[in-house]
């Protein structure tokens, strides 16, 4: 094999990074160029089918990591994937609120989610690179991550029990963007930007549409959620390849699953408690590992999976008998 391909890049051979990048690009090209060439609504059944495909590909990739790099790396990859997938559930609810607040029709929502994933790929790379550099240089940073996750888990538990449904209409970020962007009052089909006369000068200028505003909001909210999820995965492993690849595969699959999850979010009412416990467990695991001793990876995976499964089962039991929204009305809550 070419020596350049076998060279080490952040602890992983270059060829494995290239293989991961090629697979992600191929999935994105398949998504945009074949599966969703036109602007159309995505139903719950299609959403579930696409998500199953993404999960299958992700698990196959994780199995490849296991085979190539050993059991510890494979378990760490799977644990990181499960944690990122689960913590991103709250992101789905926020995205649904963004689409509701900006009146983005279902037929255009996939366009926002697709282009949003490109920004996520770049932003997560920057955050994970920064986190890896800090952890390798300062060992105590992991302990800071642990305390941060404990506090975040406690806050998430309190919010889950508050019963308060937030609104984005008065969100400071949304208000700031509306003040500083030259926005059209209505959508212009799938366009993010359009040229139209300025009301004062009459000269053609470029305007942002509400679709671009939705894209910017989705990117910003993902950055906020990454502040929680990235430290949680660093608690499992500090290997940049495992952290980044598990993050990206979880997010890719989540965007495919969005249309089904948004329709069923009312059935996961108690999942927030489970996610809070996951953060508390991961934060406690960091502190225990730094002050006492190592926690076996399989134990971390088992506890995380058990907490999430418990949250799902309790939610499904408590909300049994509730009416499901229709497929057309499954885009998320109206704001």
C-alpha cells in the first residue's frame, strides 16, 4: 500500500479517514441526487426506511472499526454512536419548532436538513479537533467535562419535569437574525437567496428568504447541542476518529429519521429524564475514571442502552392509547 495512505493522521491511518469521507460523500450524493431530486414531502414510512438504511450502514462501519482496531475501539465507537443518537433527540424537537415558527412546508424541510448536515460536518470537525487538542494537552480538561455534564444532566432533568413547552417566536437569536438579515416576507420556493429591488433605492439586491433563516437557525442550534454531546463522547474515548465518525453517522441517520420522530415526539414524553440520567452517568464516569479507576467500556454501553430503553418503554407505556398525528400533520408542533 502507498506509504502516504498508511501514514498516521490523529492516531488513525490516512486510508481509513479517506474511506470514511468517501462513504459519507457517497451517502450525501445518493440522498440529494437520487432519492430526493425533487421538492416533495417525506412521509413517516419513507423516513423510517431511510433511517433503517442509515443505521445498518453505521453498524456495518462500526463492525469494520471493531474488526480493524479491536474490541475496545469497536465498543467505544458503538457507545459513542448510541450516545450521540440519543442526545440528538432533543435537537429533533427544536428543529420541528424552527420549521413551525418560520412556516416551512414539509416539502422544503428536507432541503434545509440536507444542506444543514454539510455545516454540521464542518462544525463538528472543528469542535472535536479543539476538544482533542485540549484533552491531549491538559489532562484535567476531562474532569471539567465531567462536572459540566453533571450540571447539564441536572438541568435537563429539571426542564423535563417543568412541563414547559418553549416557543421560538421570541428567541433572542431569531430576533437578532431578523434585525440583521435582509429578509423577504415570504418563501420563494426552494431558494435560500433571491434578487429583488430594494424598497428605497429600487436597485436589485440580494435578499435572504425564510428558508435561509431556518437553515441558519438549525446550524446554530446544532452547535448549541454539540456543546453537550461532544464532551459526552470524549468521556468514552479520546480517539478523534472514533469520536468524529460516530458523531457524523449518528447525525446523518437522525436527519433521515426526523420526519418520523417529529410525528411521534408526543410519545417520548419521558425520554428527557433518561437523557438526563445518561449525561449524569457519563459525567460521573469521567470523574470516577480520573479519580478512582477505569470503567469497562461494555459496562458503559450497557448502562447507557438500559437507561435509554427504560426511557422509551416508560414513555410508550405512559402515553399508550394517545392519538397519533396524521402523516400530513406530522411535521412537528405548530408554534
